[in-house]
């Protein structure tokens, strides 16, 4: 669940922040650039605090990390550990029980897997390791570990249904991230060239407008000053929302796929940068937990 919350928070906040900061930097708008940068820092801090929730150990203490704080509990005060499901398939809540009756809880611990059985196995192994650490530091209070490993699931649907579902969803988001990343990389060079006034000088002639969910784009031709049509069915990056059909607009052709740029547009590169950043963000957020699980399983004896 930690990854789901982090993905939503980071994706939405990062998108809004980039939409504010990058154009603000490109067009020298300090208020937009500063607001977007602050929002990006706040979003990053929120994601970090979400992902840091969990439990850790040192020689002297058990560290219970929540979104808000980290509590250090001396080993001499630790009586036992326990775990309960949080209501989400791949999460468990870990509890540290003190000798005086107090209890500390950390949320969003995802020890392994995408099913109830694999989560139960991960929780069992984690509790066994924590109990082993406790008994090593307090041998006078040693006791047999009370839990037993859960029995494997006998239903193939329950065992493989969630991994297949998550795999399909993961492939969709990874495809979207890879497409955005590749499109941004392909457009970055031509966009930087246009931002510095490079490319072929001419005019863009808007011909037809198409709108989808409130967003409208123009399709038209690019013509040289002598009237020669060199490109058809291209759109104009950063064009005004209200643009009369057939009215020439000063533009530059730098060879971008399906796109020409305004002649005087120092921020022509901002869309490519946003696409690259969002593509990298999607790939990282959705591939990182998968890679983490695979590495744990490779290291497992």
C-alpha cells in the first residue's frame, strides 16, 4: 500500500509541479517557477515520509518508523513482536510490545508478494528475524518462537490471480512511461534548437481543430516564405487556444516528428522536459517495487 500511496502522491503532485515550474522557468515567470519548485520539494518530502515507514534495529534499539516520526525503543523494554493485516492484500502492520504494556505500531510494511499467502510468509519471516534479534540481546528472556509458517494456498486462482492482474496493470503504466520518455527524448533536441531560433523559418497554417476532454489541438501545414508547402498534418507546439483557421503564424521547422514550433518561443523545450520527467517517474515508481521483490527472491537461499 505504501507504493500505491507514493505513486499517487508523487505522480499527481509531480505532474502539477512540473507543469508550473518548467514553463515558469522557460518564460521567466518567477512566481510560477518558485511555486512549482516548492510544490515539487513538498511532494518529494511527502513521498519520502510515506516510503520510510517500517521497522529497523540497531545494537541498542528497535526503530519504529511512521510517516510522522521515528521512535527508538531500548531492547531491554521490548517484550515481543506481532503483526496484523492492515486490510490491504500486500500490507501488514507490525507491533512492538513493551514490558510495561505499551505498544508501538508501524504501518505499510510490505515484506513480500501480491497475495495473502506470500504476505503471511513474509510477515512470519520478518517476525522470526525480529524475535531472533530480541533473544540475542536478552537471552534471559528467550522463549520458543510461537508462530508457524502458514500453509501454501491450494487455489491457483488465489495464488496467481493477483500477480497476473498486477502484472497487466504494471505493463500498461510501464508502457505509458516508456512512451512518454521516448517521445520526450525524441523531441528535446528539435525543441532546444527551436528555443534558440534554429531551424527552417516559415509559417504555420492552422486548418482543422480537434478537441478531446477539453483539450484542443490544431492540425495544419508548414509553408516557406515563398508559399511552398513542406509539411502537412503537423501541429504547432505552445499554440494559442484561440487561433483562427487559415491565419498564418510565424513558425520554425526543426524536424520534430509531427510538430513545428513558434518562431519566438524560448520555452519550446518545456513540454519535452515534462514528458521525460514524467516518463522516468512512472518507470521508477512502478518498476522499483518489482525489482525490489525480485532482488529479495534472488538473495533468498
